[in-house]
C-alpha cells in the first residue's frame, strides 16, 4: 500500500508541474515579450500551450489503453521536459510559440494520468478517496510560491 501511495504522489507532482506552467507564463510574459520582441504574438504562447494540452488529454488516455500507461506517461514527461528546455533557449517569439506547443503536448499527455493511475492502483471502493488528492493540485498551483524553480530555466 505504501508503494502505491508513493507512485500516486509522484504522478500528482508531475500534474502539479504541468499545471503550474500556465500560471508561470501569466506573470513572466511581459518580461519575455520585452526581451524577445514580437508583442504582436503576446497571446500565442498561452493559446498554443492550452489548446494542445486540452486536445491531447483525452487522446493520451486512449493511447495509454493501447500502448501502456508507463510508456505514454514517460513520453509525456520527456516531451514536456524537452519543450521546457527549448522554451528556455528560444531567441524569438516565434520560437517560443513553437516550443510552447511542444511543451503543451507534453502537458496534455501528462494531465489525465493521476486519475488513470489511481484507478489502476486502488480498488474501486478506495479509488475515489485517492482521486480526490488530484483536485487540490489545481488550487495549490494557483497559490504556490516561486514555482518557476521547478521548471527548466536555461534562458539568459
């Protein structure tokens, strides 16, 4: 039971990181736009991330049924990490928009897994109790302290 809870907590932490990425951009986008130029593309990093994350969330659930939970979840984490790395290295706003799309794809793949894995790890009668741990992540990420520390920061 202890290892199951550890697995669930680690998956929930991945959701927390993916969710926090949307709020990070809200506070830092004016500085990023000033640094990279391209104010006309101000809304695009938000839009590409959110659209791709939203579209890929149900797709990821189906892919995990076909190819296995570990593979699809690991692919989402790697894609999110690569997108974060590329965002930190972007030199123009166009690059940032494209790299945020990559990051959004990774986030969209990661999003459904706390609920999926809780359903796999625990019996039907106790799965609901553990799935409720996922909900506070959304609220916590909105109120969290400097959350950009959890992201890859390679930019200058």
